[in-house]
């Protein structure tokens, strides 16, 4: 996947530097917000965020990649304001993201995340649920207590986003219970937009709100983040089938082995080809390693791999188009473009 | 338990009328808020609220008793403002209450609530978790999008309340895993205040905020609700041991059979009496009906029943004292007093 920006080749280094800067800005505020949580919940949050091991001892491996906070800060800068004024919404989206991870891991019964046991696996389901709830309320609290004029609009938008995230997660679970060829590509695209695009879009929109942008610019930034988020999900789904297990931490074909109805798979199933029938049949039974390889080949022969790659490129093009509505001179938005390209080119 | 108000005998009728009026005001707004949720989540919410059966057909049995919304409206009136202006926070606290019920039922693996299967038992754990999340965000959204000047303070307070509720629920679960005589009465009182008092206090505080009351009055109303909430929990715990199963929907002694470390039980265990030792021993093993009767008798002989009744009366007295700080002429607060008395005298 390539991007329309002429300096795409340098985007990777710039994005890494942006993420480092975002972490340096966000980390102290995030730690201080988490420190305000009551004790047993705080400990689960600190474990989940990768700051402590299960005994409460500090660890230095770090947590996630703070992509969403970096998007908030970059969006504020793209709209001509100082990112230092948008640290709070950056912290709020990181809390929101981690709340969804805590609950998703419970819901999906996932035993590992970022190469460590998940919070529910260590502390139990009750602690993981209430810690997620508390982190979500902490995000709303940070924004509501902010004297910034966009405070109320930010809470409203973030709350709408959480409701959409919940709907996406619900759909995802519901799809897993349906027959492989019963789920349509439109349904999966809507689900992926809700589950992944909504929070990336809201991150950009919050950054715009904190730059005191008008409604149209906020909507354009939201659309930029959503389209980039869908591109990200498409690439993530490709990695889930053909990715490098050394880098992803999960075996190649993991999504196929778990019968996941990811975007390339559903596109393949909807292709009306012989390979689609072969794939549907494979998805009706447990798969060993050989069956997983046959399934990956069937997705490719049915056109699922090409479709996902093209769709990701299209979505990125649309993202840039949306962005240019709010920032006609895209050189002012180079940080946003670098981040978007980074997440859609990532191999880990 | 009696109350300090001279017209306590008539409080029951007045409270029922207040609850009916609160329901009439809150129901349309609550239904319209829930209607804004995306579809599968909306259906789970409507089931949980008692509006629909598991097939989505309307039912007319009604949901909970809207005590918290009634407290919001009564607090607004007690501080001299029109309750009609406080319908939104009333809806928000009812959404918050129901979000906690949805998650608590998952966490406690409770199969029934209000004489029906719980939402997770009907729709599965994933749907119950995400519906709770969505209802909480809907509550924050309603308040944040409100042009009322207290909007931001209301979101902040409700978010703090949710964090406290989460801590209370976490403590409750953690206590269940500890030895019967290892949990102190102070710990259980703190837990009960967090789990029950916090939201009743916040309901009153939100009503005060929406009456544009000053910080001291808001704090006094919060303290009133917290103390009344603890009185309510003490009475609820007594009902859990000696209540009428016809009215409570659960067998007498249910809390003992499930080894619940309720307030009268922990007070009894902490009494240093022979009956306390007998109770601790009974709590170490599964109990049949005869053992449950012996345990109830031991709680009583150890002084747990009397303590809980006296403590509830004390808490109600303190509640009234707190209230009088904000409303010196208590006749202006007769609705709040009637509601507080109702919840602490209830036998169902």
C-alpha cells in the first residue's frame, strides 16, 4: 500500500518520532489520571497499561503505541493550534481505547495481549470489567472537568463514539455465531468502521474541537480518521492471514484458524468463485495447519487479498481527500499523514 | 426503623405518588434516549429495563422503582427550583443505575433480577457487557449535551460516582474470597457506601446542581443521599436474612446460604461472642436449610440484627441532619424525606 503524499518514504521515521513525542506529553497526565483511581482498580489499570507486572512491580516494556493520542495532537496542530493545549483529550482517547481492550478481552476470552496475560486472566473477570468501566468514566471526567470551551462537545462526541464502539463489538460477536457465507461484506465493513474507525475518527475530531475548529472541519477530521482507520483494519486483517508471527506475536493464519470473518475472508466468500466455496467449506470445520494454508490460498484465489489491498489504498485516498477539505494546504497536516501512513504500513 | 419526621406514618403513600410522578416525567425521556442506541444493544437495554420480553414484544410489568430519578427531582424542588428542569439528570442516574445492574449481574453470575432471567442469561455475556457500557456513555452524553449551566459539573460528579461504584463492586467481590472473620466492619461499611450510597448521594447532588445550588448545598445533599443509602443497604441486608420471600422474590436466608458478608453478618462476626464463633464456623461450609436457620439465629444472638437496625436509624438521623444544613426549613424537603423513609422502610 502506498500513499499519495510524495514524501511517503520518510513517513515511517517521522511517525515514530511523533509517537515518541506524543508519549512524552501524554504519559505524565495519563499516569496522574490513573493514580486518581481507587486502589485495587488502579493496580489492574497499571498492569493492563504495561506499567507494572502482576505483583505491582514497575516494568519498562511500555504499553501500546499511543497512536490515538498522537492523532489528537497532530489534528490540533493541523488546524493551527498548539498541541500542548490538547493533552487532555489525548489522554481521554487513550483511556477509552484501553477500556475497550479490557472489555473486549473479557468478551473474546483472549488470554494474551501485547505478549502478556490479559488483565482478566491475571485478576479475574470482575476486576477487568470494573476497571474498564472506571477508565471510561475517568476519560469522561477528564474532559468534563476541563475548562476548555470544547469540553462539553468533546464529552458528547467521545460518548457517541463509545456507543458506536459497543455496537461494533456486539456485531463482531454476533457475526462469529453466523454461518460463514451468511455475513455480507457491507455488514463487516460497517462493523469494522464502528470498531476501529470510530475511535480513530473521534481522536482526530477531538483534536479539531480543541483547536476551536468549526463543525465542518471537525466532521472532515472525523472522516479522515475513520477512512484511515478502515485502511488500518484492512491491513491488520491481511497481517492476520499472511503476517509474520515473529513480529505480530500470533501465528500466521491465526485469524483463519479461529474462523474469524475478517474483511478479506468475507470479500473472498462473497466472490461467487470456486475458491469461495472451498473457503466456506473449510470454515465449517476445525482447521489444522494444512487446512489453514489451503484457506489462505483460497482467500487469495477468490480475490480477497487483492480486494483488501485495493480497498485499503482507496480508503487512504479518501482519507486524504477528506483531510484536504479542512486543511487545503496538506503540508500543514504532514503529521496526520505520517501517522495514517504508519498505521496502514505497519508490519507489527 | 422509624424516622425523625412527625408525619412518618403518611410517608409511604406520598413516596408512592412521588415515584409515580417521577416515572411519568422520566419515562418518555428515558425511552427516547434508549431509542437512540444502535439496534441489538437497544433491544438488550429494553429487555433489561423491563419494557420488552426476550423476543422484543412489549411487556407491561414495568422496570425498577425509579427511586434515583425521584431523588433527583425531589432534591431540585427542595432547593427551590422546578423539577421539570431536572429530568435529564434524572434519566442519567437511571441509566447509570441500570448500567451497574447489567455489569453486576455478569460479575455475580446472577441468573434472575426482578423475577426474570438477567440480560446476560438471555442474550449472553458479551451483549450484557456492551449494553452496560453503552448505557453509561448515553448517560454522560445526555448530561454533556445539555445546555444547562450545571452540565459539566454533573458529568464530572456522575463520572466520579461511577468510579466509586466500580471500587465498591470490586471490594464486594474481593470480600467474598476472604475468610468470614477476615473482613472488618469498617471495610464493609466503606464498600456499602461506595456501592449503594454513592449513587443515591449523587442523585441528590445532581438535583441540587440543577437547582443552581452552591457547593455547600450540593455537598449536603450528597451526604443526605449517602447516609440514607447506607440506611437502605442495612435494611436490605436485614431483608436478605429475615425478609419475606413472597415479597422479595428470594428465599429467606438467601444471603446466608450464599455466604454473603452483609453488614449484619460482619457486625455479628466482629462481636467477639460465642454466637460469632458459631456463625464463622457455619460460614466455612455449605449450608442446608437447617444450617441457614442456625446462622440467622447466630447473627441475632451475636447482636448483628440489633446493630443493623440501630445503625440504620442513626444513619437516617444523620441524613436528616445533613439535609437541614442545605434546607433549614425541612418542610421544603418533605419529598426527599418521604423517599428516604420509603426506601428504608420497604419490605419488598
